[in-house]
C-alpha cells in the first residue's frame, strides 16, 4: 500500500511537471528567440515574489535582447506572448499595422455579464463595437467642450488651494499625501465637468463619490489569482470572466447616474454645455437605457480619475525633488498669470515648459506600464536576423512601454527629471513619438480619447499649486523611483508625501 501511494504521488507530480513544461518550446518551434521559461512563473518571477513590479521582469528581458532582436518570445506562466523590443515595431503595432493589432488582450477577460462598465469601456471593446463607441464618445471630448467647462476646473483649483492652506495650518509631520490630494482634485473636477454635481472632495465630509473612486482600481486577491490561473490555463478565459470594477462601485455609479439624470431633467438645464448634456442627447438619439448611459459616461470618469491623479502627484513629487526646475516652471507660469492663480484656457496649451514637465513626468511614471494587443489579422514580421514570423490570429503581442521610455539609448539619465528633453526646439513629444519611444497616451487610432481633458486637468492643477505654494518632498517619501510591486499602474512605492509652503502672491 505504501509503495502504491508513493507511486501515485510520483505519477501525479510527474504529470503536473509535464503539464507545466509541455508548452515551453512553443517559441522555439516558431523559430523565435527568448528566455527559457520557468515551469511555475514563465518569464515573470515577480508574479509570486512581488518584491518588485512585474514590469521590471519585462524590462530585464527587453534589455537583454533589444540589441539582437526586434521581438522575442515570453511566457505569462504557461501562456506565450510576443514581446516587442524594437521602437519602430512598437509604433507599427499602434499605427502603421493597426488593423493587424486592433484589439487589446483585456477584451478577452471581461464581458458585460461579469463587468458591465469595464467591458463597455472603449479600452475593452473590440472591432466594430469599438469603432462605434469611439464615434459616439469623441464628440463629447472636443477642445471646444473642454474649454466650455474649463471655468469649472479653475473653481475646483481654488478649492484645492484653500484645502492645502488648511493642511499647512495643521502642520502634519508626514506632510500631505500627494496621491490623496490629486484624487480629491480629479474627483471634484470630473464629477462636476461630467455630471454637473459637487463631490465635496475638499470638505471634511466628502460625498461617497470620493471613496468609490478610490475603490475603482484597488486590486482584489480574486483578480490576482484569476490572472495567475489564466496564465496557466488560457482556456479559462472562455468560461469565466473577471470583474475589474467592484460590484458595489458599479452599483453606486449606476444609482448616481439615475439620480443625476432625474435631477438634470427636473431642473431642465438643457443649456448647460457639459459632458452629461451631450450624453443625454446621445441617449435620445441611440435609445440608450440607464445601464448603457452609465457605461458611456463612465468612459469619461474612468479615464479622468486615477490615471490623471497619478500624473499630477508624480509631477508634484518630481518638482519637489528638483527645486531649480520648479522655479523655472513657476517663472513661466507667473509670466502668463491673469492676476489670480489661473491662466486662460487658450494660453494653458501655449506654455512650453509646463507641457515639457507634464510629459517628462508621464515618461518617468507612465500610467500604462505595458500593453498587450491581440493579433486580429495575420501578418508577417521580419526579425533583425532576417527570420520571418507569421503572427497568427489571436497571438498576444506585448509592448514594454515603461522600458521604451526608460531606455538610456533614447533618454540619457532616464531616471532623472529633465523636462528639457521635450523642448520645442527639439520638436518635443512629436520627435519621441515618431521614434516609437513615447507612449504617454498610447498612439494611433486607439490613442487615449481623454488626452486633452487629462492634460487640461493636470496643467490647471499645477498652475494653481505652483502659483500659491513652494513644494518640497517630505522625508517619509522614498528617494528613488521604485514602483509599487503590488499595483498594475505606475505608483511610487510607499506613497508620495509632500510639504507645502505658502507663497505671497503679488
């Protein structure tokens, strides 16, 4: 009996091991080079150790192979993916060969039953559905509409300034939580500009909107476990979809949308030219129900909360670390000030150093650390050694956005805050985007729809803060740029803690 038990255990272990390694020569069979996968974690040990962000594992592969390969084979546990190591090829995937890589891999993991809001976000939609949603949402984010709601943004900036002044009086030992401050700001701006309501984010008793926003992207262990299981069993995606937006958060925003629509119709504010007014017109035109209207509107909300708050907080961090850059930016701002702490909307986009600072912060802490595309139409790719790979329908192609924007070959001293890289004299962002080494807002037809709105939010906040305060970094904040190892977006490990000093505005 003992021998039989031992035999069964050995057999089971052997079968498991064979299961883990049977796919390990997938890329070798297709004549694609790459690191040998580990049976348990593939190419990404940080999946389990979480000692560093998983994007750093990808960065190791990128740096090892970029000289000799345009693309290499990697594994997420047992699931194969093609990692692009050439900037030119990365740009082709986004722009030139877009029709071959039309959809995002995330679209295979969600559906309307599992996560109605995220599944109906343009990021997750596929094919014709994406085209239709883009056509519906884009008119709501025109420059003229953003300009119309810009006075709302400046009023929120004024409330933010008063909030910081109160924090200074309290003199917290650890300083002000930069991410919390930025989220309060973006939640206030977005809810007012999009929904026409006040979230009271800078009050002592903010409305539930703020907490629900903070919970939007908090990773649950269920999500992490699902991602690992999908890595081992890709077929799982066909039978079970994951929820990214927590159910209570989804319910809250659906209920909020119903009450906001009812209020808007009662007050008959048809002349208010905001995003909700546009969405209500679209609702009538497309005969959308409340759930569909919520999904459409959440496109504005999701793209305006977390990622924009991340950009603002990281830019404040970098300015706090680099006082000379902070003073240079402040001088540019004060030169164009309108007598208060705000700048005219049209002038906001004409401040070159402010623009350079924003893009440099995005480069160092890109909201999207990586992206994975699906092959939607077969294509042949030629590697540096002349070998040809026939990329097949459904193949996953990963783009190491963080690595491309931290490569010293394109950005000398990549960890340093050097906004001058993006100066107008050197063609700024355009030059790096055309080289395929800047993807702050993605690129091509699926470029971020909310880019202009996000930039306006960010710049307005920085103008208001630098006009009124000197910024320094609290000693609680780490000195390097280490990313939070447990978060899928760019977030400084340990948080951003800032000190503010009141300036005497002339």
